[in-house]
C-alpha cells in the first residue's frame, strides 16, 4: 500500500505588511520527491512522525513536496500557485494511492486567497476523487475552515504551546489514516467555531494553565471513547477575516452527530476560559525599569514585534527603552535591519560610528533609533536549533553584526526568523547567561529558559502582533466578538 506525504507550512498575519515568496521559502528549504524525506530526517516535524508510522505499518511513504517559511504577512500568489501545482500534480502522478497525509499550518494567507490550505485540499479532492482518504495535521493556531473539513476525513491539531508535539501530531493523524486504509475505522470530522479570538501570549499549555486544562479535557474525551481525536484551535488572532474564530474539532468513527457534540464541548471549554488567557503586560519603557529593579535575570518579550507571529522584527521600541533607562546594564536585543548590517560590514570590526536602526520595513508603529556604537562582531548569522520540532536543522539570520553601546549588545540581522531558545545569540558570540536583560521576539518559546533566577516581562504596544487585540482597527471582522466586545453568549460562525 502506498501513502503520499507532503508538507507546506506558513503562518500568515493580516496586520503585517510583508509578503514572502520563492526566495524566502528557499532559505528554509524547498524539496520535492525523495529530497522531501531526506530534509526531514532527524527532526521532530509532522512529516517525520507520519513517515515513521507508515514504515512501522509497512506502508510505502511516497514523498511529494516539502516547503516552509517563518511567519509573515501573505504568501505571494505566484509562489503559492507553484507550490499548489507541485503538490496536486505530484499526487496525480503518484496515483494509485491508498491514502494522503499533509502537514499544513492552517493559518496561511496569500495575496488573493484567504483559505489557501482549503483550496489545496479541494483541488486534491477534485483530482483524486472521493475514495482516497486524506489526513492532515495542523498547528494549534490554525484557522480551520469548512472547506478543509469537507476535503479531509482526518484533521488533527497540535495540543502544546510552546509547540513540542509536531512529530506526535503527524503520527496521530497518520495512525488514524492507516486504520482507515486497513478498514478498521470510517472517520468523519466536524468543527464548531465561535466568533472570538484569544491573545496568544496567554495560551501556554504548561502546568495548570487555562489551555492546559482544555488539552486535558480533550484527552479525557478521547480516553472515554467518545471520539477518535479531539482538537482545539485558539486560532492565529491577527487574521482580519469574518470567519476567523476559536474552533473545536473532533474525529469520530462514522458518527457525525457525536463529532459535532464533542467539537462543541471542547469549544465551550475554551470559551469558558476566555478571560483567563489575558495576561498582564507593560510598555517597553516600564518593562525596562521593572527589569532593572528585579532580582536575577529578566527576559523581556517584545510581543508586538514577534517574528513567530508574523511581525517584521524591526521594532526599536525596546532598544530605545534600554538606552533611556538602562544604558550601562548588560543586555542583548535582536533587531532586523539589513541596512545597518551593511554599514557595519563596510566599517569592519572595531569601528565606532553613528547608526540608525529599526523601523526600516514597517514604519507604521515606530521611528528609527539613533545610537553611537562599536562594531563588536561580524557574523554569518547561521545557527542550529538545539530543540523543538526543527531540532538539528540549520537556520540563518543572514549576514549579521553585534553592535556594542554601553552595556547593550544589539544583534542586528538581515531578515526575520523563528526564535527558539537563545541559539542565535550564542552563535554570534553573545553570552546570554551574563545578560541582566535578554530580549525575545517570540511569544512562547522563551518559557523554556525560565527558572528560579530567570523571570520574564512581556510588553504591549503597537505592532503587527499586538497583545491588545481590542486596540486593532479591524476592517473585516463581524461585531460583536471577544475580546473587542464582551458578549454573554458566544456567536456561532461555523
């Protein structure tokens, strides 16, 4: 028996000005055929989990395509159509197939297509017909649509944030696919969706956090035999579309009514905790002052400029705050500014000059910051992820420099990337353990660095990934919706 596997991963953000295409995906790797499998070997990605399950079941994995990119605004139409064609045409060429597994994010948006994953799945179904089962795995923050559910019999989402279960999610989806191929089950998927969006910063599934409670309830439902799989999606909130909302989803064995009931149950579990996922934050200025007064090391989370949420990574708000309130405190901040990198490279290590940094891509929120700094180090920007789903994979900030101004070490990269731990700082010679203040432009992975002497402060303010969703000038969302409004009862939108 033959099962095709493919991966196409990108998380969009309607508030971001960025667009990504061939060059951007190529930095992370675009692979076809056998190369798609080779690229995932040794990682903890969804495709790896799927392939391992197929091998154990003695089914042939037929690799089609694999591409991923850091979160951003929208995927350029030309590249999206090319990738879509590679996947659909590759599947048609690989027929006959007994099943298909796709690793998708679920919150991709393109220049003119707001449901690109749904469009891919529909195109696949149109080409291969109704008999070949399709299983997909999705990110916890997927925007799941009825078009996805109509095309795929099996949909399974991550259940952890920080995301540490991509491999397990791909494996779980594929295990259900194998059982379907073998005739053991006849899966059906149903979703329920409320007109609400949740702030990502408070969505951790660690300990007894609100979303950890939802995850535990999903597993209890599965253990009781009420569903084959239960998924919950607090959604990528910076998607300005009328049909975006928190979603509950269930897969059952030939029982659509039970699937709908379970989907509603897990959705209500999220809705009932909506106020609990809001977390306290500070302005950048107050965060720096608080960090200086805090015992031990402090991680300052630049949430509005989170590259993992699609922001451009070029906000200088925290740089300005450190220069204002902690210029001599040992600190490290990352920022995207290719022009400043080029200036530093031209000057060379040891040179001292006046630099203008930040607000080079997205000028809506801040103005650049000027500072006099020494070029302490020129770097390639290359590093290797040491844990997480992409563990062992190489990543790059592009040509990078470390600028030193007083106690501040400013790591300036050429383009945004997905922060995991502190690998990028260490690769560029910054000893993070010696920093009183260390900044991250990621909303969750920093939690893996917390400890008895390491605390964190999150900042709020304007940006493409603003924490305060009620401050966004929404254009397409339908009122009322949480948290902009405070309805007593949720509004069902799917």
